[in-house]
């Protein structure tokens, strides 16, 4: 794990300005008069003269085009997505139904995925969040992007950050927002979605208890539930996903980008 972190740090430092990686965020400096940015047909988050554009983890490396929206229309802006090799992670799940669900469960999973996808594509036109916090303190037990092999079978890459903590540990809202989904999901267990505006959505999974309701307005740091082991898990932890313009991106990248800019807002004294 330590070796991986070192490699990953080297890799991140090798991504040049004007580049992004699959599952990362592209930071675009906006020209004067820009009113917004679109990528893949969806608006991106704009703050402090920059757009933060989420890049899907399944994106093929190469030249991509975002569009800068201005008074005179849309201007194309090209940038490079460079390859990133995420490590493989092999897990053993004792409950076989969580690896190969029966037909009835597959139907449930399809319905749930559609609801979650719709939520990730929500774009509320409210001011972008000021800063972001990690929702629970604990040891990272699985990084974003790990190529998952469950009981020997390849599955989708890991779409969030797993933070191991004891059952009952309070989980805090990463930023101000509105609760859009609370419910029990097949793989994700007890789940909460928070809409932070401008396409930034966070998801909190495997909760032991949910302490909020759909429609609640939360302040950053408010407790939304407790760490648990519901859904597909190997032990109690929080699975935390962060989505930008419809794509799940690395929560660690988002934390550093948003907080770096929030710090830059503070006037030097
Ligand atoms: Zn996870």
C-alpha cells in the first residue's frame, strides 16, 4: 500500500498543466466573460474563474473538447486526457449473492442504478461550495479507481473512497447541500446522496443508520448517519463517492482542488 501511494504521488506530479486523467478532474482557467463550461453535453462546476470538469474513469486517453459558454455562443477548448493505470484489488465476498445476484435482485439493481445515475446528472444552479471535508476520520481501506476482482471475477472499478471506521462512527456532510436520496440499496446498503450544487454530488454508503431525510438542507459537518456494514462489504466502513458533471471522480483529487481554491479565497494578511 505504501509503495502504491509513493508511485501514485509521482504519477500525479507528472500530470502537466492542461492535462487530466480518467477518474480525475480537469481544471480550466476561464477567459473574461465566460458564463459556463460544458463537457460531454453537461455543465461543469465553475468557481473563482475556473471550471472543474469531472473526467469519467472509462474515458479513453486522447484529446477532448470542452465548450466555454459566452455571450457570443460556445467556444471549443481542447485538452489532453492522459492514461492512468489504477492498481488491481482482489476481494473475497462471503455472501455470493453480492457477487452474482439472482434475477430478482438484478431487476432491483437496475432500478436502483437508474435512480442513482439520474441523481448524479442533477445540476442545481446554486453557488459552488466553499470547502470540503472528509466525512469521517479513519484509515483508507480502498482507493478510488482500484480495478476490482471479486471472488476471482472482474467487476467495475472502485467508484469511491473507502474509509474504515467502527460501526456507529458519525458521518458528516462533506459540504453544505440538500439531501436528495435516502434509502437501502442492494450493493450500497443504507445510502445518502447530497447535492452540493453545480453538478457536485456526494454519496455515503453502507450506513448503519441514516439520520436525515430527503429534502433536508445540511451544513458542512452535520451528521447524516453512522458508519455501518450494510450492503456489499467485507467490514464496517464508509464508501464515499464524489461526482462532478455526471462522473464519479477521485474524492482525494476533489478535496485538494476545492480546498486549494478555498484557501486562495482568503486574503493574505
Ligand atoms: Zn467502496
